C-alpha cells in the first residue's frame, strides 16, 4: 500500500466527500471492506506539509456514534499541537451517521461488528503509515470499551489509550441502564425509529428550546440524527447489545497481565493509559459544550506521554 498523498493531505485508504473549506478537517469515507459497510470519518492532517505523522490520535465515539458531535473537541486538540506532526482520525459507528447509513439489521450494529470496524481502520492505518507512526486511541463512553478491545487484540502496536468517561463494565446496572434497557429491546428500536419521521415537522427553533444547553451547531447534528430512522435504529440496537454484552471485565490472561494498567490506571506509566471519569467540571456528554476544557487535558496527556 502506498503512503499518504501529501498533495491532498488525505491518506489513500480514505475517500474524500464534498470538500468544505470552512472546517479544519477533511470530510471522508472509510470504504466498505470485508463485508463491513463504509463509515464516515474526519481527518485532521499534520500541520507541517509533506511529512508523515509521528502520532495519529484515533478517536472512537460513544453512542450515538456520530462524529460531527466531536469535531469541536478534536479540532481544539489539533489547534494546540506545536509539533506539526500530529494527525487525528475519528470514525463513526456503523449505521449511526446519517452521512453513511447501513443496511438495517441487528448484526450490522452489534458490538462485535463495531469492534471489527475499529480494528480494520487501525490495521489499515498501521500498514499505510508504518512503524515510525505511533497510534494513540481515545474512546468516549462505550467507545472506551471498543478501544479496550482493540488494545487487547493489538496491544503490541497501540502506543497509548485515553478513556474518556468510560463505560467498560456492567452498563445495565447503571441508573440509565436500569431506566432505559427495556426501551432498547425489540421491537422498540423499529417503532421509535419510525415514529421519528414525525420530527420532520419540527423546526430547529423548537429543538433548540427543548435542548437549551446545545449550541446551534450541535443542535443541527442532533436534528440530523433525529431525522434519520436508520441512525436511530442503529444506535438503539447497539445500546441493547451494550446492555447484554458489557458485563464484567474479561478474566483472561490479557487482563491479568494488564490489570495494574487498566484497573489502577493512576499508577500506570503517565503516557500510556489515562482516564477521565466523574470530572467535577466536565459532564459525561462533554462534546456538547465542554470540548475546549477536555481538549486541553487530552493534549497535556499527549505531551506528557512524549507523543507530540
């Protein structure tokens, strides 16, 4: 596989979508492969033109896995970079993003399929950029659980992991899990996704009144999600799988070997694994209006780990 095309700043494994000069990232698709549908991605190239990244931050979203929610956060990290050799790639979950809808099947949206999606992106990046480029994975909420699975399967080649408000164990036992778990069971995802068609009649101004904490840009992202029945079905189906699948942490040799790193993270190497959880000033849904604050913390982690 050839290296990145520095003339366009877009790696060869991505397909460009309509260019938008008003944003600092490149809007693209990671194409279908190995029976996995295409997914929406954002790519922030290195600030220095004509160089390969020294570090790539691979971001895995929560649920719903729509990357437009996160571009203020990732742009804030990229803006702080002084090395000029940091690149960032974020990807949506299969079927969640209205930009890249997927066929409506429970299999398509199950957690194992989402893990395969993140793995194929990680693997292609590793092959394309080679051993001189380090990959740090950041996951938000259930994206942290997906990141943990990638770390388990690719531990020799993952340079670091940032868990942002992780939900990596016993999701069904959380207050939200107990409250909402039945809503995620069939046939409710199908019913709710069809009812969402009524929302086409709701103007953005009403949505902003219902979600007053959302900036207008984030309200538009929410609106695009609510107007996509297939995206709602995908997110609710994946949430049901989360309730069933994310129980206790694995009890195999990998977790035994990494127990001190994962479960007692603050005694780990400062640059390898970091966790934000229960932050007094930053809510779980940080991407809505606390992107700058968390971006500062994450960039400090990149610096302390020697990644930038």
